[in-house]
C-alpha cells in the first residue's frame, strides 16, 4: 500500500509540475505576444475612420466599448482575467468568441501536423535503418544525394511546387479541406485534400529524421551487446528489430520532441499555401486585421500544442527507457 501511495503521489507531483510549467509558459507567451503587438502600427478600427459616413465620435465610441482606449497593460490585465476563466474575448474581425474560432481550427492543424509527421517517420526511419545496415557505397551515395536535394529545397518552395503540380495535373485538390459539393463528413474527400499538405510537411521533416535514424542505428550496431549477439548467430532481421531498433529509440524520441516546434511551423506554412483551414491562415487573417484577441488565442493554441507534444515525448522516453523512471540512487 505504501508503494502504491508513493506511486500515486509521484504521478500527482509530476502532473502538478507539468501544469505549473505549462501555465508559466502560456503566461509568458501571451505577455510577449500582447506587448509585441503594441509596436505594430495601427489598430482594428483605423480603417473604419476612412469609411464614408463614419464619424470620429462613432469610432471613438467603438474603441471605448472594446477597451481599446485604455493603456495596454490595463487591457492585458483584463484579457488575462478573462482567459483565466476560459474567456479569450471577442474577435472583432469575425464578431464571434475567440475560443470557438480557435477550437474549430486546432483539430485541423493537429490532423495535418500528425499526418505529415507520421508520413515522414514511416519513410525516414526504415530508410535510415536500411542505409545504416546495408552500407554499400552505391546505397550511401544515392541516399545522400536524395537527402541533400530534399534538404536544399526551402520549405515554402516545396509547398508551392506541390500546389503547382496539383493545379497543372488536376490529380489532387490544390486547396481547401473539402470540395464545394461535399460536406465535412465525407472522409475520402478530406483525405484527398490532406495528401499534398501532409506530403509538404513530411518532405521538410524527412532529412533530419533520416540522418538521425541512420546515425542512431549505425552507432547501436557497433555496441558491444550487438557484436555479442552477432557472434551468437542471431539472424540479422531479428537482431535489427528485437535489439538494435529498441536500443536506438531514445535519440529518435528525443528528436521528435525537438522537432515539435518546427513541425507546427511547417504545418502553418502548408496551411497557408494550400488554404487548409487551420491556425496558420487564422493567424495571418488576425494579424492583417490587427485583431489582438484572435492573435493571442491562436498563438496560445499553438504553444499549447507544442507543450502537449513535449509532454507526450517525455512519457514516450519514460516508457522506452526504464532508467528514466528510476530515481537517482534507488530502485525502479
């Protein structure tokens, strides 16, 4: 019972630590975003002043209604008080609650990011392991050339070339998440629209994952326990899947945690190029309209996704390596 209670206490402590860290990061991100937004010229109601029939008094009344006439520290404090209760404020551009607008887009961004990352890892890890095991000069040269070409192409150019391919060939949709005649419940239609954005994300991630997979597998193959297993006559396939890949998992899991930030950035680029209705276009629209509440909501959602990915990475590392679960100087 004491061991069970200690285990529950350790879990609760870890959860509390993660919650505090997440709250502190989101607070700093929101403060930095709000403060930087004050250096941008203009505000949402500037264009209203140029509209025919809109008097200066009417514009000032709208600014006062939404609190834009107050100093930015006061406005940030009011926003923060509402955010603590789940209210991210209204979007002036959409005339709708920011929380609902962001919630509609988060799932789309998560779908694209997960699809692109999954595709990159499904290709890069077996390819990298194969290149490390079958280290013939011809294989190494061809693999190195393909990776170098992929790495040399800018992420934006990759997405633009894929969209150009879609526009010229007509084989796949070039933009959007669904066809005009279809609704969101048509899974096959959504998957067709997902292919090219996911490929754009995957191609940008693939070089880093391939190089780390090849390096991790090659290094593990030189480990003493692998050499001993070879000497005992263990078949190569069993040696690779039962011994080498599990031992090489830790650096790959760590790489996944390190690439979460770039994964979200790549997803935002692909969303913008392919008009995928995720957080990327929403952030651009909010920045263009100088809708501060919407900018804050979208940026916080992106930060929360990144931190959730880091938490998943920590859990995966603990599951893959018992030494991480073991207290220093103690037993597991």
